[in-house]
C-alpha cells in the first residue's frame, strides 16, 4: 500500500505569505471614534470561507502593527478567498498556514 503523508507546514510570517501569493495588505485608519482600535488591516479583495458562506475578516489594533498581528491570528488556518466579488479578476482560494504574529517585517 502506498501512503501519501501531508505534514503540517512550518509557520511563516504574514509578509512571507503575502509575498508568496502576491497579496497586497491594506491598512486603514478609522476616522469616527477610533478608540480603542484605531486601525484595521486585511488583504485586498479578500474574504474567509466559513462553511458555505464568505465573511470579511479584519485585524484590529491600536497601532498598525497590532492590527497586522491580529489579522495574522484571524486568518491562520483558514481558507482565504480572493476576488470573490470582482468579475474582472480570477477568483483564487488559498489555504493559509499558521502565521507567526511576532515578526511583522
């Protein structure tokens, strides 16, 4: 019998993941009553597959770095859907590995 094993990949940084898949990270600053989370971050044109539905996921934080770190936690281990609502670009599904949240560079 042949066995094909799929080991759990080593964690990578959000930056490594974004560069591997040519993703653009957007960081927005909230203008109305931004306390306590002044910033939110997400990949451009992205959603998370949650069963049969898509949901928008954002990382929130009092600084840009905290928002990015929170976003990495939110999408780790999920299925990222790109361009679901954009008819001019091809839709993509990417399985997100565990993302390290300590190093943002």
